[in-house]
């Protein structure tokens, strides 16, 4: 990332939260068009009750409007 410009990029992703039984208990969409090569904080609101999550899965579905193949877990 050292030689990358500080351009703005589109990202479409979601974060899924699972309990200790592997059941999905919530999800947050993370979508934006102003992601660059510098770290930044963001805030997102999701559905479900995340207080008792055991595992989290990040799925990136698109980058710069290019849909990534494979679906969840691929």
C-alpha cells in the first residue's frame, strides 16, 4: 500500500455475528465509497442482538463496483 495513491474506493461488505451454537444472531452492512489506503474509523448499525456473540465473519462482496465471486465462505 506504500505506493498507492490516496484515492477513494468503493467497498461493499457485511459482518455477521454468530452465537456459540453457530447460529446467526445479527448482521451489519458496511458499504461506502470513500475508503482509501489510510486507516479510518467508521460506525455502522445492524440488526440483531450482538451482546452474546461468539464468532464474527466478514464477507467482502464488492470492491470498486466489481462483484467478488464465491459467496459466503468462498
